[in-house]
C-alpha cells in the first residue's frame, strides 16, 4: 500500500466517523452534538496549518545542516543570475 493510499484511507475513515457523529447516526450527548462537532473541521484545519508551518519553519531553520542541498541551491542561484545577466537584466 502506497503512502497516498494510506493517507486517503485514513482521511475517508475519519470523514465517515465524523459524518456519522455529526448527522446523529451514532448517538452522542447534545453538548457534543451542538457545541463540539460543528467546530471540529475548523480545529482540524488550524491544527494542520500549525503542523505545516512548524514543518516548514524547521526545514528552513535546519537547511544549512543539509550541506549538499545548500551547495546545490547556491549553484542554481548563481546559474540563474548568470543567465539573467546574459539577457541584460540587472541582478543584485
């Protein structure tokens, strides 16, 4: 099973459980039904955003630790600058 299939299976399972709870197919208390379940999608979106931002921040913070990728990126930047200069664009 590929990673995409695993992720899709997990998302479908979570969506089915959420919908059965939200629609009242699985009985829950009125407090959960009226106050908690309606905000779960927004909470999930905020949690995913925080995770994505944290992952991105950590990648930027630890980028110099990846010496090979760092050198490749600097080389590509120099190549792009040289290409732009050859086309008459001022760089820097």
